[in-house]
C-alpha cells in the first residue's frame, strides 16, 4: 500500500483515544482474525458480558463500553496482561515464517487481487448471502494462515442480504436492517492529510463517488467500496444498498463499481497485482479497466493491452446452469459502457459487445459477464471435478469444433477454512492430535494422527458438540417464537425440545427448487415414522432462506412449517429462521448427519457439508459437487447413481424412497448399535475415517495451495513475460499479431488423403497438409481420437517431414503409435502452436481433416 494512504479509525475514536492501551484494544477489535482465533474473546466478555453474548462483535463492545469501564479494565493487572499477551501473539503471528515464504522464497508473486461480489468473514460484517461469499471469505482467511499475498476487493452494502422472519402462517418475510458503518469492524481509508479516499466513476450523465474502507483479516486485507456518499444523488447513494437486490440496471451498476471502481482503488493505493482473481463473473469489468491502465502506461492499443494483461487474470466460475450467468441487454451495455469503450478503450461498441457474446455478429445476443471473464482471462476453473465437466459443456459454444474434453476449464475443488468452523471441543481434540499450527502448512499428514485417536475420545468429543448444539437450538428457537408472538407456554416448551442423545440430522441452505429442500417431505407419514421410531428416533434441524423473488422457494419453507406444526412432528423437527454465519457455525459443529439433496449436476461444489468434517459429523448427500469426488462407503452415505436425471418427478420419488431407506436401515442402526461402553463403534469408525481422510482434503488450506501453485504463480510468470515481450516489441516497432487472433480469419487450410500402414504392433500415419498462409512453426498438426468407454482421448503430434513439390506451403506429416485402437479412430487436425499462448482459450482456431 502507498505510504500516503492508510486505514484510519473512524472519527469516534478520539473520544477514548487518549486512554493508554486503547489503541491495542482497537487493533484487536478491528482484526477479523478473532472470527477464527477466539483467544481475544475473554477480553470482550470482561468489558461487557451481556453485549458480548448478544453480538459477539468486538468492535461494537469497544464502541459501546463507557470510558470509565475502559479505564478501569486497563488499570487491572490481569486484564492488561491478557491484552499485552494477545498483542504480542498477533505481532508474532504476523512476523512468523509462512508456508508461502518457505516454499516460494523468490519474489515470484507479489500480489493477487481477489474480486468478489460478497465475502463471508464474520456475522459482524453482514455483506454475504451464501456459498459464494463463504468461499471468498474462507480463502482470504487461508491466505492469512499460509502467507499467500492475496487482498480482497468487494462492496460494502448498506443493507446487505435480507434477514428472514417467519410469520404466524409460516410465510417468509424479508427485513433489511441498516449496516451502520460505525458498528462494523471496518476503517475508512484516508489520505496522509486525513482526507477520506474517495473515487469517482463516471456513469452516463453523472459521476458516482465511492467511499473506501479497509477490513483487516489477519495478515491480509479486504477493501470495500460503497456509494453512500453525500456527494451522490439519493438514487445513486443506493447503488450499493442491497446484495443481489433490484433489477438488471442496478445489478449492472453494482458490477461496474466493483470491477472498474475496484481496479481504480488498487491504482489509488499504489497496489500493482500480477494476478487478478475474478471469483464469478460479477467482477469481469475489472479486465477492461486493467487493460485501460496498461494502455495509458504503454500507449498500446486495446487488443494488445487485453492480450497482455489477460495472462494475469483468473476466472473462477461457480455456476452450473446457463441461466445463472449475469446477462445484460445490448441497449443497457450501450447506455453505460458505450462512451467508455469508444473514448477510453478506443474500440467500437460492437467490439465491446463481442467480448460478452458467443456470436459477435448477433446483434440481439445479450452481453454475458461470464463470456467477458473468459475472453479476458488467461485461465478458467470450476469449483469441483464434476463442475468443471459441466462447465466445459456450458462454455463449449465459445470453442466451436473443439472436443468437449479440451474446452479449457480446469478445476480447483472448494474447501472451507476449518479453524472458522470447528467447535471448541473439535479444536481441543485436533490440537491434542495434530498441534496448534496444523492449518498453517501442508495438511496431508494430519489424517494419520487422527486415526490414532481412541474411540472413547472421539465419542466424548462428538457428544460435547451435540450437547452444545441442542442448548443453542433451544435458546434460539425460544427467542424466535417469543419475537413472533407465540404464547408463553410454547416459548417455554421450546427450551426443553430435543435430546442430545438422539440422532440429530441437519439440513440448512438456500431454499431453491434445484436443491430439493423438501425431498424429505415426499412421504410425510414415512418421515414421521422415522422421526418417532420407538428404538431409533431422529430429530431434524432445518434452516434456510428463499430469495425474496423466489415464490417457489418460499412455498417450500411454508410446507415445512405446516409439517412441523403437526402434533407428531413438534418434538422432532424445528425450523430456525434467519440462516446466517452464526447459525451455520452452530449447526455444523453439532449435527450427527448433514443432509444434502440437490439435483445433480446443479450443485457446483457445495461447502456446507465440508464444515461438519472437522467436527466429526457425517454426510448423507447426493453424488454431486464435492461429494461426488469425496464419497466412499467408509466416510458416509450417498444418494443417486452418479447420473443426471433432470427434474424428473419419478426420479425425485425414487430418491426420496432411497433416502428414507438409508436413514432407516443404515444410518439409524449404525448410530444406535452400541458396545459395552455405550459407544457406537461402527459409527465412530466412519467418523474417524471421514475426519482423517476428508478434512485436510476439503480445507481451504489445500484449496489455496492449489490456486497458488497451479494458477497464481504460472499466471504471474506469464504476465511478466508478456509485459516484457510487449515492451520489446514496442521498442522494435514490431506488431504482436498473435495478440489479437479474434480479428484474424483462419487461412484456407486443407488436408490431402490420410495414408495408413498397419501391422500387429503399430499404425503408421502420413498426411499432406496445405497450410496456405500459416507459418508451419506456428501450428501443430496432430492425430486425435475421441474418448470412448474403454479409452481416454488421445492427442499425438505429427512430425513434419518435407515440403510438397509444386505447393506454396504444403508439407507431409507422419506419426506412428501402437495399434491398440483401430486406425479409423484417428483424425488429423491443425491447431495453433504459440509459446505462452493458452490454446484454445486465447486462440480457438482449429481445422479438421474431415
């Protein structure tokens, strides 16, 4: 960060800033490390125990407590010693060697700018909705643990995502409480002279001024922008009012502020990232602004600037259906970006629209933000192995004539930040087995230590987690019912519901039809029999929100509420409203089995089930997303046959029956079958293997190391090479023709007849290729065979032998290979061959023999 710009405490601080020791308290309160390292909790509890239990927000406690109480506490030797210890630990943690420093000591990567529409870091900063924010927040925390130089860029929402209330008839109501900045753990970014750093983004006919904020996340930082600036018109102050609220125009405005405003903020801070990580397509406008800044520094045209900078851009897609991508009408893009394209980027509106289209010549095609991200990035990845396969089909139209397995979508399976989601009993057990620093380096070795934990110890820790969840659920349900105006008798009854000794199932997520949150209600009477089984009862905790515009999702919530109000269900099922990070933490820390029932393959990854792993919970899930690559019979249970069946009601009915059968015949017997010590040995064996095998594998520790080594470091190296290449070309006056392949037409390449000689051992192929105007050094002639049920796809380069007589640019090519497949499986093709150019992502030309 530039020395002239720093995060400053809000103006309220000077009221107490003269108290010796206050700055240390403020430093701890503004560091969201406290959301996963609870060492400072005792400090805030001592200052105001009631407010702490209600908010768990150190900054609110510090802002609210009286001056007299602060002075008194800071004069107490024990309190001051505790504060000094925590400050010393923070300093030591910041200066300690990290995984990144130890494994990548050379300055190969200085900065990754991580753009995302939402970040779930703590319930004290409610600027998140669900899974996307969960991934973003957890990866920032892992960056702090591992020392990877990542900074976040997002928006500060005045109301955030909606808060949920369930009314007397079971209907969801949406509330939008105001996020008072003074009570959030954020600090304004101010110039050295005290002036607030504000940015101007020109929209058609007016400018929007953006305020800037800083969030400390351990070693790393998150920068936030918001439009609630007094210089803006009232309507424009509300651009950052709601997360995922409003219509297409408001969404476009938000995404312009995130992408363009976010990159300008980095420029203002003096931050020059080598890598820009676009976490979903919402931030794709950053690729345009990054290219513009390169143009301004180098005087290169837009196509060269984009081709140079895109090498440092990574696009992660989380969407499993085409309808999930943000699309904007051409007229709306013209209104908001027409002048930006022509006056700043130096390109026509048509060329700008082409970056967000599959067919650049279709004037009616909407502008797709995912397409812009792909056209502006040097690598693209999905968030699970299955999701990458699904994404290759979704994006195949951008790469016509390329085989589906070569569509350039890789994958890094999501993980969760285990220290954020483990319970106190889980933290104690993992510390005993694996040590305090277990998530700050490589984690693959942790499983073996867990395998040596005794059955009795594992079961003791599992019972402790269950007891804590039941106590929390009772208290939360009682408050929920009191707030809804329920009779006092019902409020008091809620405080006695559930039994920690009973098998507890959890289901909590966004209520959307593809997630099938009501699959368990397919046969309500069958479900009641399972819940009230005389020897093997079950209890079920449900939570989740439906988008305010999703009437079908809201109807499914109402269906559950009606079921819960049946007398036979009242003591066995509860719905906890206002699903947020705090509720999620308690659920995943205490449930015995986590249920997930999406329609395959529409769950891109899913992360909720990963959170139970560290806490000893087991998964019963559809073979979709992460569970499709995690499941074995030793670690949990699976729904589905690993195939796609769409929204077929008959298949839903069949899977509901399978779910009931699994719960009745496998899950419940395993839980209740106890040995002489009252320990379910079979259940504990599954717990142990799930914890040992899956927890390290599905942690953000592994995820971020994969991003660093497979994407960030290569992207940074390629970006620097392209910048150097561009500089050399500018000095020599040469044009970088490869850098704008979309503007070129593929020449009239054609093949002659393929000649094949085969024997028992091998096939020998020869083919004549007429390359027209192509440089033979810039192309590859290959043999290709499609994947089959019994064989993977094959891609074999052919050797150029000699020039064909009487041709301008014709050559004979040859290749030989073992005759394991019929010669007829193979076809010749010509593809680009350029060093450091990602084919087909950056150059999708291809010509087949037939």
